[in-house]
């Protein structure tokens, strides 16, 4: 089964049928009375997280999702049948983003967690709802709320404990096969791994997950090659394990610095940290700690382990010792560039392992170090709060004078005449409740207009307008909270 960790889809809620002002009369009855039924509940799009899913393959070919409508209303006081909600299943740790703004809408972290992406709309009330002792036969109804459409991106983040990071052909897949007893694809050519691999490893009674992301090479963090598409999978790992190839000393001695640089650039791009970020690499509790902060708040905090692989191709301790010295020297250059003191050789040596994935040399000590490091690592190693944004935030200033900006537009398009508009003002109202009342109102109906302003008064909006010095005949611009629908103008 092919692995898909990011897809873009479109979800759409249907528009309910509008209400009608219908009447019913039977033989030997002196008066007509309102009749007709409403729609009922349903028609929501709900996402549900499942631990049994591990890919977004189900959304590979079907891109548009819209629930089926319920049965239409009927006359003679008959209600329509319920519409069925549409439930879409995604893996745990799926992030849902708005494709247009890239705001995070929801992040699933638990099995069976639910999130309503689009809620079924209300409105659509028949005239029977407005019958009272004074008005026995209302001649107006309410319309259904507008349909809503949203383009979203589903992004799956695999949850791993240890992230294997390395350039092509350093032996990441071979190491996975040696410690997890699996059969990841291995070949003698580079770029063998094209999708992230997540494997489970058992060391005694301790179990942890190891992730192998595809080749990470230069400029991967700048949206080139495949590295940028999978770097996000390592952010939740507790330990960054850098794998180096001892058999290619001449060309790959700078791998560690290059890998650290690509991760740093990716995090800066993701969190927009170019001016106020700080990189910290320091010793703490006999571990090498890699930290990125923003305004003194920690975003990334990982422990670093260094693995020097393919000792079986060298089989010479003196060469390996020289190789380790050069690696430590280059690591010190990276630290110096970030204005932090050099890590002592003792700490570097304690967190560096010479191994051979082919002959299993040094793997036992390496696995013990994995367990020891994971047990001492904090569970909070990736601060997601700084990435999250709040969408559709209601403006704190609900009433805003926009006469200077909108008056020329209204005059140009003939909404009002300049003779009558000399002393009027234009006000922008940002309130979801007012928006809903305006959009479900039946226009050009006197009874509907009276009901609208009566409702506005009962809910305290009219008193608020008077406090803000909004006068009669002023123009109110109602902010639309519905996708694909523009703001509306009404007269006060």
C-alpha cells in the first residue's frame, strides 16, 4: 500500500430549502391557518480519528465531499426526514489546515476524537413559527443559511520516539532492519527510501518507535527534493539520531553540520523565526541538547546522538578515531557559528557510537543508549502552540465607522443618492449573530422586516447602536461569516 501523508480536499455543506409562507384550508373551516413542515437535523461533516489508520490513501482519488440531503418538506404540517451526517476517518496525529490561509483548524491526538468541520445550517422556518394571538396568518418565512464550502489540507504527522536522520546511502534502512527485524527496502544505489518508514523496536520490556525519513540533502529545507515534505515527521521525535557513513570520509565529513543546518532552516521557515530565534546546543545531564527558542520560549528541544555506521568496511580503530575527531571538530564549527561554547570531547564521545548495521557491531550498546535517553527525555519536545493560529476571530471592535472608505463605492454603484447621503454614515458590524439574521431574512417583506428589527431589539443590538451614535438612515455593512458570500449593506 502506498503511503500518503498530505492531501488536499474540498468539503461542502448543503443549503437547506428555504421556508415558505403556505396556508391550509379545509371544508367547513372559516379561516386559513399556516401549514408546512421544517427540515430536521443532520447534514454535518465530521472528522473522526482512528488509531487503526496510518495513511491518507482514502482521500487520494476522492477530492470533493458533500453529505446527502434529507427528504424535502411537505405541506399539511409534515416535516422532512433527517439528513445523514458524513463521517470521514483520518489517522491519529492528523492536522487539518485551511488551504488558503494555512491556519491550523484542528489537530487530532486521541483515538475516536471527533471534530465538526462544517455544521448543518439552520434557518428555514415556515410561517407557522410566527403565528401568535395577534397575527394568525403570518405571510413571511425565514430562508436557509447559505451553503458553505472549504478547501482543507490533511497533513499526517507520524509519532516517533527516535528520528534517524542522514544523507542518502548511509545505511538508515539497513539499521532499521537490524534492530526491528523488518524488511525495509535496501539497495546499493542512493535514494532507495522515498516514503517515511515507522518501525517498532523492542529492547527487553521497553518498546519505542523509530522513523526513517527519505534522503535529507542540501536545500531540502527550501522546498526542494523530497526532504521538505517529510521533515515535519521528525519534529515530534524525542531524540535526533544522526547517522554518518565512515566509508566515505572524504566527501561526507561535513554531513552533521549540513543536517543540523537543514533542520534549523526548516524550523525557521515553519515558525517564521528569522529575527527573533535562538539556537542553543549545550551539555545537560551528560547529553547533547539541541534547542531552538523564540522570544525565550522553547520550540524545539531534542537530545542528539551520533552514529558512525559501516565500520565493517573500514575495520580500523585508528581511522575511526581520526574520523571521530574530525566530526567533533566540524560540530564545534557549527556551535561556534551559533555563538555557543564547544561541547566537551567527553560528552561527545559518550553520545557517539561506532556501529555496523551489516554485522550488528555495537548495536546492543546503541539500543541501551536509546532506552536510557528516551527515559530521560521530556514528552513535551515540540511546542506546537506557536504554529497554531485562530481562524475567524471575531473583531473586538464590533462597530466601526467606515464612511470614508465605503461612501465612494456606494455612490458609484448607485446604492444611495448623493443628495440624501450628505449626512449619513457607513458603519461596519462584525458579529456572527447579526450576520445570520441578515442572511436568513426574507427581503422585500414588511412583516419580515418588522420581525428582524424586533429580534435585534430583543437581543440588545438596537440599544448598542444608539450608544454608538448610529442614526436612522445610516448604512450598515454586515460582515459575512460565510465562505463564498460577500458582505451585505442594509439601512438602519
